[in-house]
C-alpha cells in the first residue's frame, strides 16, 4: 500500500490551524486524511484547485458509492489486507424479495426484514437493505412490489432485473430514493445508462467475463458504478476468483475500470442456505461491498453479522464492551462476583466459559480501555482505587450479601491493596478463564 | 454502442507480479516404504500466493480432533459420536471411516495437571491402538501445560517413531528443546504455537531451527481465535505471516500454517451453542459456526485445519466439492 507523505498533504492545506475541522492543527488533519479517518470537505478553506489536488492524492483507490434515502455508503476501500490500515464500509446485507410472491407475502417479508434485530453485548445487528427481484418480467408487477416494500420499510433498495423496461417501471415508483439499479449487461448497457442518468441512481454492471465488465465500466464512466462479476450460472469459486481479481486490479494495479465497489447476488448462485452462508463469509473477508442474499433466518445470519463486524473492525483500536455489572445465568445474593477487563476477547472468553459451565454469577467489567488484564495492570489502569469506584458505581453491594471478589490470577499482587481499599475479601482466581468454573466449584463459591 | 461486441475477443488477464518467495513444502505422514505405516501422506505448502488469487487453489487439509479422555466435549460433538466418546480409538475410527477426515489429531488432555494425571502407560496404549487402527497421518497434541507438554510429546514421539506426525506444539514457554529433540530422534514434524504475534512466531521458529529443525519440519499454529472470539486476529495474523513469507525476506516464516486450536475453540463461543429461541436452531448455528471459522482460516491462508464437529467438517468438504461446480 502506498501512502502520500503527510507533508505533501499538509502543503495543500490552508495551514491556519483554525480547528474548524475539529482537529487542532492542519498537520494532524493531514494525518487523518491519509489514514482515511477524515474527509477533506471538513476543511472550509480549501480552494477548488486544492480540492482537486488533494482528491488525487488521498482518494481511496476504490470509489465510494452511496444509495438509499439515508445515503448508505459502500466501497471507499484502500487496502487488500485489513492489517495494512483497515476496511472502511462494512459489507451490506440486502435480503431478496421476488415480485412473483403474493402481495401479502411481499409485505410480510418486508416487515420481517424491517423488524429483524439481534443484540450481542450491547451491539445491534440489523438488516441493511432489501433487493426487489423481477421474477415475473412484468413491469406492473414489479412496480407494485416496489410500492408495497417502499410503504412497509424505508430501507435502501436494490432493484434487480435484466430488462431495462422493468427497472424503469420500478425506479419510477421511488424516483427520489436513489435505489441501486441492477444489472446492466453488455446488450442493455445503453438503456441502463440512460435510466441511471435520468434518476441519478448507481448502476450495477453484470458479467462473469472481466474483459466485458471492463469495457462496460469504460462506457459507464462518470456514473456511480458497482460491479457484479457473476451471472446466475457462475461456479461459486469462479465468482470468488473474479471478486478477488477485480479488487486487486483496483488497488494493486490501479486499473480505473475496476475501481468500483463489488456486488454479488448470492441468491442466484447458492442452492442451499448453508452454502449461501459459507459463500457469503468468504466474500465478507474478500472484498464484496454488497451481498444479495436469500437468507432470512437468524441462525444463518448471526455468524455473518459477527464475521462482518470482526473483519471491518479497526485493527488499531482494541474491541471493547461497556464496563459495568453483567449477570451470567440467574445469580442471587449468594452468587460469586468475578472481576475482569472490558477487552472484548476477555469478556467473551470469561462469560462464555462461565455460561458454558452453567454457573450463575455476577461479572464486574472493569474499564481497561480495551487492554487485557496483564496490560491493564502494567499500564497502571487496574488499581485498587479504580476497583473501589467500580464496586460503588455498579451497586453490587446491594445485590449480594457476601463481600468476596474473585480477581484474575494475573493480578494476584493487587490482592492486599484491593482488600484494604474496598473492605472486600479478595480471592485470587486462575490465570486462564477456562479454569474458572472448576475453581469456583473447588472453592465452594457456587 | 452496438459495436461493443468487437472488443470482446480480448480476454482480460489480471496483471501478475509474482512474489519472490513461496511457502515451503512439508510432507506429513510416512508410508511403509518410507519407514512409517500410514496408507496415505500429504504434502502441504508450496503455494506462491493466497487462495483464489491465482488459478490453482488447493483446498485445505481437514483434520478431526479426538480427546484421549472425554473432558468438556462440546454437546454438538457428543451428538455425533455418542458412546464412542469414551473410547478414543473408536472415536478416531468414526472420524476417519464415517466422517472422512484426512488427518487425525489426538489430544492427550488427560495428562493436563488440572485433570489429575493419567498414567503414561495409558497414553502409550491409546496411541499404539490408534497407530494400529488408523491409517491416516497424525497430529499428536500435548495437553497444553508448560510442565507436561514436552514429557508427553516425547513419549508419544517414541511410540510413533518414523510416522512423520506433527508434534503439537512447541511454544516459547514450554520445553521446546526437548520437543525438537524428540522430533529429530523419531522423525516427526513440530508445530510452533504462538498467539497472534508475527514477531514472537518468528522468534519461536528461529529457536526451533537453532535446535536443529529445518524449515520443512515446521508448521505454524499462530492463533486460537475463532468466530465471535476474535476471528479478525486470526485472519490478520495469517495474512501477515503469509505476506512476510511470500515477500521472501523472512525465510523463518515460510513454513505452512496448521490451525490446530482455533476451529475446535469456536464451539465454546456462546452464540455457537446456546439454546435461545431468539437465535434460531442451535444445531444449524453450531455447525455453521465452526465451518465459517475454518473457512475464514483457509481464506486467510491456512494449509491444515483441525476441526472438532464432524458435521462442520462434512459441510466444509461438501462446500469445496460444490464450489467447483454450477
């Protein structure tokens, strides 16, 4: 990955250090621009010429495209591997609804998608978008399906048909909502480009032949474009190879025609739910910006949501959960109280091991700013005073009748200090969370 | 725009800038003619890029793990292997004959100090029977205890002399010198285990090589993070190690990657097993959890993946078969 030097970017900024971009100095703003953490539009003093130069210097190699009323952004990616910087705009899950379904069924599906919600450690997973597919090939039917879905949910839409007339009928229903038009093939490209221009909607180009896709992208120059490198009959692994080839051409080889976000319509390609889920997981890791899915059930979507959240997390910021008091199982006033940090991995390991063993207890999550137990200790974040404060703020003393705190084995040396500061008896637990359930039982704590 | 078709005669080829380095080839298992008793052996490694980046992509070698004593066996696994869970040899047979695992991993969990130490004689007996009844290459897994690992692997290595098993694992904190010695004396390979840190992995590999191993006698197990438990760390560490190896300047990192811990660990993730009506079928979820974990490791660049739930292994194998077809 080649990055411009901070000084090159700084020289194009006004050097006023006015702070109006909410970054104290122009140099700091330059660094943020390079890391993709700020947009140059946030600086109010740039001339048009500076903007053009900056854009050439720092624009991501993969263009960003936005769609829907709420301007959902896809693409804008800069690297092939997340450790090099990060991935920016998480893969959109767009669930497919066919227009050949009955009106009630369409409404029911749209409602289910709209209300879909899973929560995990304070995180909410929602479906991002709906795709309306013309199975009937009938303009009026398609128009009607789009209308029903639009009236049921305000999720950003993707309209799918290979017939430009059908697409025209659909987009006419939601002219000001910027749906993605999907998909132009080489023979229908001209009509699709006209519709895309007329309604200012992003256009998807579809072909499993990369040469054909490149020629089409050249013709669609100037439009907001997405690439769908798999016709319905493509072999799953060929689709994957195409997606990877396109992204490498866009980032490694800077080929302009391939610098667009990628859309994959798995609803046509995978025959069964599990297969769709596995294919989707590969494409979350490897570069798809939008996945059109048939999948609706929670057990299939949950692992995909978690994979997406993981892959698109910032590798420079440790994953955390909110500090405070958490209940495992159904604890009562005699249940043990266990202390650990808010590093997300620690949290999932500790609570997973306890839950797995069927233990009812309280877990006090300490704000270690995402550091593991040992690092938090070394960094001075884990002190007896901070633990005292946590005990007070969490009101754990009102929930349990005992005053016994189990601490991680790694911070055994804080035992006396914590006892003195809090008045609680401190029990030094094992170093690994996997040993915690048997430890609690052995010590007679549960 | 009607003339677009005339451009189509050209086939677009992705520009290729080959990496200077490649992953070292490592052979697992030894046939009768090679001093072992395995019926099949595998060569892993040799690749010059990431999966699906070039035309040839080999699917990963998929192994199943059995425990020598049924301690904390996930419910999902129990449902598949039933009573055989009490007999590691029967369990192993199921893995190979019924579920078609290509490699068998046996973990001597009973030797872990926190479970009370099983006598070495029992471990020897178990391994002898497995060597006799199972014909695929083996991964011999220590209990994961700094004080016990080397001792157990030394015993196991002797019994399986000449079989080219993977001794799993040498770490920076256990007695890796003894493990390397056992591997060299008895013709085995060594897995080098670290946790998501390229610098530590390099340091461990170098130490193993200083003890006398060559790079084609090492596989790396750089992560234990599964889906929902930090899979992103697994993906990034594997990608970093692969890139370092392919760029050619880190010879010590050119060993293939064997993910021995991460996939079985996926079954401990709360969402993988919990019976919560709001989260749909726990069975479907559990299988998917492990196959997505394993698939993620593969996509990032892992060559060998040890799994635990037979249904997840079957799902993944079916996926690799179908992926080539329409």
